[in-house]
C-alpha cells in the first residue's frame, strides 16, 4: 500500500516506540521471577506457567496496551499536525483515503507487534520460571493474544476519530486516556450502556476460552467489526474534511 | 457527507445494533439464576439437606450428612449432623431455641446448653440480616457483579428437567478459573494448619471439634484447582431448591506424593416457608451449662 511503509517507518523509528517495545518485552520477564519469589514466600499459587500469559494479557489489555495505542495515535495525527509535517504527505499525489488508511494500518501492525512481543516473553517467562507449563496452555495463550487485537483495534479507531479534534499531541493523549477511563467506569456502573462500547469486550478472549463459538460471541464479534467499520468511516470523514 | 459514506455509516450502525442486541437478548441460565437467588433470599423458613464428601486419591476420607431446619421468623433452628471422618462416624445435634443453643453428640448422653444462642448460629443469622441492602445499593451491587462475571454468564447452561424444574450448570476448567480463585485455593490449602485453632480447643465432654475436622494432606507444590462444576436447580416457583458443587484440586506434598482431592457438596432445600422447627425437651436429661465465651474470629 502506498504510504504505509512511510507511516510505519515514522512510527517505528521514534525513540519512544523502541523504548516502549523493549519495556513490553521486559515487563513479563521481570514480573515472572518476582511473582515466583512472592509465591514461595507467602505460599500461594496465583498462576502457573499455563495461566501466566493470560494474567499478563489481562493486565495488558486493560491498562498497558490502550495507553500505548493512545500514545501512538495522538502522535500520528495530532502530533504531525502540531509539527506541521502532515501537510507534506497531503501534497503528495496520494488520495486522503490512502493516507488515512495507511495510518490506520500502521497502527494495527504496531498493536499486533506489541501483542506478539508481550505474548512471546510471557510464554518464555512461564516456560522458564513457573511450574506446569503445557503445550495446550501455549496454544490458548497465542490464540488469546491474537483475539485481543480486535477489541483493542476497535478502541484504537475510536481514539483515532477523536484525536483529530486536537491540535496538540499532549492534549490528544490526555483526552484519550480520560475517554478510556470513562469507558472502563461505564462497564462497571452502567452495564447496559457498556455493551455499546468496545472497552466492554477488551477481555473477550476469556469468553472465547470459556464457551468457544456461541451466538453471543457471534453477536459481539459482529458488533466489534461493525463498530470498527463505523469508526473507520467517521474518522476518514473527519480526516478528509479537515484543513491543515 | 456524501452518499457512499452515509451508506457505510448506516449499514455499519445497523449491523452494530444487531450485534449488541443479539448478544444481550440471550435467555441465558444466568438471569434465571439471579432471579432465583433473589427470591430464595426472601424465604423465612426452610429445611436444608446438606451433604459433603471429600475424596483423596479416590478414597473417601470425609463425609458430612446433615439436615437443617431453620425458621428465621421465630429465630429457631435445629440441625442434625453426621460426620464420618476416617471411618469413624459421629452424630451431633444442634438446637437453637428459646435464645439458647443446645448441643448433643452421639458420644455423650449429656446436653450442653449455652445461653444467648451465642456461637456459629448467631454468626450465621447476623450475616443473613446484614445482607438486607437498599434497592438502589442492590442494583449497584448487581451491576458490578454482572460486569465481573460477564465472561462467564453465557457459559451457564440450562436444562429443562420437566415438572417446571430447571437445572443450571456452570463448568469451569483450569484455564477458565480466574487467577484470584487459584490463589485463594492454594493459599488456603497450604496454610490449613493455622486455621480454626480456636475451634479445635472447644470441647463438649467427649466431643472434640478437632475430631470432626478432616485430615487433609499437606500440599506444598503444584497446587491447582483443576475444575469447578456448579449446578443449581430452580423449581417452578423460581426458588433455588438444589445446589451442587464439585471442586477438584490437585497438588503434591513436600515429599512428592501426588494428591487428587475432590470436594463434592450438595444442598437441597424443601418445605420453603413451611418448616416448623421442633425443639428438644431437656426435662429429665443431664444438662451441662456452658459459660459465655466471647468468640473472636482470629483467622
């Protein structure tokens, strides 16, 4: 795709992106031995090699990854506007749709790579440090990490839509974090409204593990896909009408 | 907005609504369970048959069989408990009447009486009364509970048993049990020795509470809750009349001996709102008055 390579390079060559990727890799590697020491000291088994990746994933999808996503997105849209570099891309002979979709695609790839990094290192930690690491656990963990891409991407598209209203990346980031926190609060306080928000599904991999494919899961999958399509369209509309 | 984009927004919006509505319009067993729990909470008398057994490496090491009659209105109750611990069976009867508790064991002809109905029974009642929340709070609690269990709700299956009874079942395999559950279970098993020491010291003549406590193997490593199976039976009036739980735990002792423990508990309620508690007559019996002791819950 035109411009995707360009967007990807911009994203990945940032020092912050590299540091965050290294931190993502280190996080499970540090937590694993730490937990092991705690478990021995206070004699409990919160998780073993089989469930450790899933525990890390539940932390990652609820706090860590949405934050990183918001950071990348607010840099990519508001940040470039702030630095007045976005105009250079817009004058190239590429349609705005292509520019927009290449940015979304770059975000998606970034998210997938982050998930894979956390998955790999948490699996390694589970295999090396914790007891009871099984092949079945390995397969479940990989599937759960891949499934988590969908709800996170739906949240990412929502953030992409909103950050375009902000001219500075720091304000965009602050707003995205607040938006996410509100969505999390709604999940617990107003469950009926929460069903309409993608944060409701951020731990939907647990649903897949518990029931496998069911009519409810089909409904949630349909929701997530159509939500993503809707927000992609709305985000593009905003992007195409905006004057930089 | 041009027509193409409007169409895209319209179609995806409609699909989204379809997805949300189809996912929430399920008549899952979870809703029936909630209704039944709320309704069962309002009964003021019942008879409960509770049975529990503990199997260690396929040997039954501990069983409890009890019949409990409870009338919350008149604050009276009686239960007859039979405990088989390592092949030895002990029968203990508890009565709660006229603001005093009476304990009688099969090992002893005497009746032990404690004034004020102190002890576990009162603790149980307190708990019962404390659960009366305002409707607003009840709604909030329900909302939080719904959010916490949202990934488990559609795993509750329901089966029609005929004559208006419905069986609900939730089966969780190892990877489905939340990490918190695993942590609590393993912590409990590893620290069994330190628990309920104040209970052990209680004696009623030849009856010692420590005799009634199951001798569990001292698990140290690889403690895992391997499966949890919960069943509930809801009758035609939407009361939760039957409950069944099977919990399997495995682990190794310090010397490497492997244990598979299976705890099985069933509870059946009947005579809802119709239970009459028949007390025990202490006339002509040997009665031992117990001194009031303040139970502190140290554990």
